[in-house]
């Protein structure tokens, strides 16, 4: 039975995150509207009015985001009690990764290990090298997926070293250290800080959409890595700054790596609301559920439903 406090927190979470999502959607479309008016040559004060509207919405979004940041710890409290979480940064803003890790702790969980991957992981020109390194660094007794995608192979490697399978023993800490040191030596990760413990679930934090001719390939690689991590432990969440074309979140959703493949996705991790949604999605995922959350295309809502 849902307690009165949990019900109240769930209602506040939905309100805050839905409000923030609405502000984001409103702000996103304004620059194009302003540009269209300016290009039409028939501006009769419309540009000035839209600019004021943009600034007002931006201020409201900032206030909503600050509020979400302040109430976030209470909204997630107790949702991850005793759950070790592996945090993987892949092109993420360090502030986003740090904020998510802090909310994991506020939710009662622990950060089993933090892995910072470099842009080389999603660089198509380095794919063959990443495939080869994944095979060579694989801990004894572990197996890589049969896929040839470099992201899936890297995810299999990381999952075998950093995540405890639901029906098997946790990987040895020294094996995890050797894998991360090997990836760092190949230029695919930053040097590890300390020896990571085994996580039960993982969160992959990414940044904005990739750009350039290889944007689609890079996004697919990031999505495949997260999806393979999801298969190794008790689940994973892929969180990005948006769900625009060329983003890892969009690639995961369009490829069926979302609810069909069980990988949970969240867009808006650059906001307080999105970070709360990410931790709530982690709690839902480790309990066996999944979903697509945020304000981007293909979402089922701004936040998971209350348990």
C-alpha cells in the first residue's frame, strides 16, 4: 500500500517535472519563431514581444529548475536504499554526472564506481581498436555479446567487470581495475580513481546530441553500450541532455533499446527535474520496470509512476 507521504511526494514530483518539461518545450520553439518573424520583413513589434516572452519563460524555467534541485533529495529519498550504482559518463557535462551521483546517495544508494569514457569510444574511426581492446581486456570466464557493434562490445566488457549479474557472483575488484586501466591506456577512458566495487544497476550519463557526418553512428554506439550494460546487471538507465536527432537517447528510443530492449531512457539530465527523473528511473529499473521519461519525443511522461 502506498503511504500518504509517498503519494504526496509522487504528486509533487509529477507537478515539478511536468512544469519544467512544459517550460523547456515553450522555450525551445521561440528562437525559430523570432527568426521567422525577422525573415518575413513584416515585423510590427512581434520580435520584441517574442523576445520578452522568451526571457520570461527562461526565468520561469530557471526558477523551476532551482526548485527541483532543492526538493530533489526528498523526492528520491529511500528509493535506492542499499543499491550500489555504477555511474558511467560518456560525453557528459561533469556537473550532470556529479549531480546524479549525489542524488543516488540521497536516495539511499551508493556509488559503486565512476567511469569516465572519452570521445574515442563513439568515434567510428576508433571502432576497430575498441573491438580489439574489448576482446583482449575481457576478464577470465566472461563473455562478450555476439554483436560486432563496438559500443555493444565495450558495454559487454564494462558490464562483465563492473556489474554483478542477478544470478551470479560479483566480479573481482582487481579485474575491474585492470579493465579500466587498459581502457585508459588505449585512450578510451580516463585513469580510474581507486578500485570500483560491483554495481547492481548502472546509469550512463551523456551530453547533447552529436554533430557532424558521424553523429548518427556515434549516437548508436553510445546507445548500444548502455543497452549492453542493461543486460549485464539488474538494469541500466541512459540519461542525456535532450532527445534530439543525433543524441544517444534518441538512438536508443528509435532502435528499440527502450522498453522493448528494457533499457530505460531519460532526457533533460541537465536540469534538476531531469536528474530526479533519472534516479527515479533507476529505482524503477532495478525493481524490474522500465520506461522513457522527460519532455522529448517518445516519452511516456516526465517521471516514473510512484511505486
